[in-house]
């Protein structure tokens, strides 16, 4: 059985949604980052990087990082594109999400990663918020005239949905992003999405 190690409201929401979509039985283990549980010895044995998500596979092997977890789940549950070019495009978008959009957000939520000077935190947060806003505008543009980021619903969509929830959390003008907001509404029509949000106590 698969086991997801996750934290409420983090990027682990994406594989959480995908696992709900699958209909397959799985376990969830919350790693409460606010309580620093990701730095405890037991968890570090699972993921020495001390981050979520981690997906423990049926044989006990642990996968970390959405760049690995989401393609794996997509292949397993038929939520990954077929064809070399379509798969390459999907990996390109996941790479953009993980290395650019997510990192911009980390400047807002984790400024201590980027400076030891607490006096610099406000500026780091401000710049990160502006960059994050710019990147979610790019996601909005990608969604123009289409329901999903790929040719059909895939693991790309729950990952993008995470960023919408973060935009709401940081009080960005998300409703001005008409394509992204319509996408959010389509996501909310999916029972798996509603279940994951309820599990993680997220309201948008």
C-alpha cells in the first residue's frame, strides 16, 4: 500500500489529490512542520532533506519531491500523458512549478532560507510575493481557452491548484485571474479535490 507523508496546505496537497482521484487505498501520515516534525530523527530516516511530500511505495522505497512523485502516480493511475513529446512537455511544466513558482513562494513563507539577517526578511517576502504573483499570471495565461493544463486532466492540474490556494492564502487578487479562477472552480467540482481540501482543512 502507498503511504503519503504530507503537511496541511503544503505542496503535498497535489499528490494527496491524485491519490484521492485514484480510488486506491492508501495511508496518510501528517508531518506537522509547525511543530518541526520534519526534523525529527524518525522522519529524517525516511527523507534526510526533512521536507514533504514523501511517497512510500508498496515495497517500502521512499520517493521525495513532486518532480518524481507526480509522474510516478500519473503513470500508475493513468493521469500522465502518453507520447514522448507530451511527456516531455509535462516534465517541463512540473520543472517550472517546482524550481520557479514554488521557490518564489518559499521566499514569502520561508525567508530564513535566504538570509540570516532578520532585518532582510520583509524585503525577501515582498520580492517573493511579487515574483510569485507574476508566475501565477503565467499559469493563468497557459489556461486561456482550455480546461486543463494538458490535453486532459492529469497530475499537472492538482499541482497548479496548490498555487491557487497559496495565492488566496497570501491575499493576492486571484479572482482577477479569470482563467485560473475558472480552473479552480472546475477543480472544486471534483470529489477528490473536495475530499483532500476537507482533510487538510483548507478553504478557498
